[in-house]
């Protein structure tokens, strides 16, 4: 087995690992982390497409590589937005979960009594 | 099996093991530390795939800046209270999730082993036109010349992400500064790190941008390193995150996409079509665009990490 298919299989396994973490782990920040694992697995799969496209004196195809670079930057921007949403959710409801069944923090006493 | 193959196999196992750790670790902090290590290992994999530009980006943004984002937000959540409150999944849900994950990974692995022969490639086309751009790094040529419109839109995505993060602020603090990144009092080792690393890091960041035309590197990688230096200084509280209403900050955020778009719109006059560069003068224009992109990236990434404004604008 050559390097590029080995890296591709690692990418596939990373997507699987990330998907498992995304479903199983209840903490939103851990979900973002798992989602980033899926992302880097997908980038790696794209990376072997770039490596296999070696031609014309280049050991790689530059087009997929350039797209992976933009992809990494956009993935970070999306993670930052997701983190900001979680912090805001926590501020609003006092809970750090996406589960709708978990009751939110009881309202401050005095505010609810007429 | 040669030495290199053994090393490759070892690297693959190590990457998967550390990735597994980030999923399995109990503590958020341990998991994030695992993720940073994972990103650095992954950049070695990128080197093995002959992708030094991607390796630099992964190390700087995928591992470094994302790591800072997760550590900072984890600390903010913890300060606010019950971070571990959520119920863990039951065994049946775990089993189903594992089955689904194995299925997806197996399908992807099958596709990878059955990729078409001969592989499709755009490398010859990229190589043919390289002389016309005046660049020697084909990846930079793809980013700023061949697919320049994509890269410009991607810069706009970054600005939109900042707008999205800022718009989560309550009305009363609009225009104010985000919460500080670090602890209340600067610590000795951190101050030493500032003095030793930051001047060097600024040089390295500018260098990586400058050589990106011909060698591995470029605006994204250089900008990310400069962003990291600014964040280190903010974490040690030598400087605070700026007010989001500050004019210089807003100019820095939009400078990259604005200059890029202006050059693209000037294309019909200079080179005959939208985003065309004049023949023989492409490289100076590309470096001009990239310089502003570096500035914007160096301003955008720390503002995304710092989060929405938290202090009221009057001080």
C-alpha cells in the first residue's frame, strides 16, 4: 500500500471517529471538536486526490491543495461562530447542552412573583 | 517493508490514536490539548503528501488558532458554571453511533481504494500558465490568480463570520470591547514568552507571506502566524482586545477583501476581463493583494477568538 492510499484510509477513519464523537458526546464544545475531526478527515481524502494528480513535474495537483487551504480557514471561521453561539446560549439559558429536555436554570427569585 | 513505510504506518496509527483520545478524553481541556497535538501530527501527514502549504495552514490555523479558541471558550464556559452537566449517551445509542460511524468510514475507504485510473488532474494546466503569473508556487497561483474569485469570496466569508460573532452581543455593549483573553495578572513565563517569541514570530509571519510567491507559504499562513502573535500578547494582558467599533479595526478587517475586489473590478481595464491581471505585471499586483489579505487575516482570526463585545463602549 502506498502513502496516499494509507493517508486516505486514515482520512476515512477520522471521518468515522469524528461522526461517533459528534453523536455520542453531549457537550457542545466537544461536538465542535468532533466536527473538526470530520472536517480534517475530509480534507485528507481531498489531499490524496491532490497527491494522485501528480503530473507535469509537480508531485501534486495544486488545485485541490489550494481548496483545502481555503477549507481549513473557513472551517475555523465556522467553529468560531459555533462557539460564540454556544456561549450566548449558555448566557441566555444557563445551561451548556443542546438537549431540549434538560430544564434550564430556574429564573431569579423575585422576578417571577407578581 | 522499507524504513519509510514503517514510519508512515507508525504516523498513521499515532494520528488515529490521538484523534481517538480527543473523542474519548473525559475532560474538555485534555481533549483540546489532544486536538492541538493531533493537528501538528496531521501536518506531518500533509508533508508526506507533498503539501507543505497545507501543512503550514493546518499547523497554524487548524491546530494552533482553533486550539486557542477551544481553550479560551472552555475556560469561559467553566467560569460561568456547569460545563459537565449534560447527560452522557446510553450504551444503545453508543452502539448505534459506532455502527453508523463504521459504516460511513467503510464506505469512504471503499471509494478511496476505487478511485479512477488514471487520476484526473489539473496540474499540467496549472504548470503551463505559471510563467505568466510570475510566481513559482503553483498553490499560490491557484489561490490568487486562477481561482482568485473563490479566494476573494472566502475572505468575505471570514468578514461575515466576524459580523455573525459580533451580532451575538447584547445591545448595551455594542461597539465595546470583547472580554479579555487571559487571566487578570500577567505571569512571568508568559511575559518572557512575549519578549522572546513575539518579535521573532512577526518576522517569521512576514517572511512566510513574502516567500509564498515562490516557496511554500502565503497570505493565509503568514497572516495566521501574525494573528497568533497578537493573541499571545492579548493572553498575557499586555494589550486588550480592541473595541469592535474602532475604525482602524474595521478597516483592517475589510482591507483584504476590499482591495481584492477593487483589483478584480479594475481587471477589465488592466487585463481585459474581470479579475484579469495585466500581462507581465501580475506578480506585483498579486503581492499587493496578498499584503492586504495578511493584514485582514491577522485582524480577523484574533477577533473571532475574542468573541462578541462584552464591555460597554464608554470608558
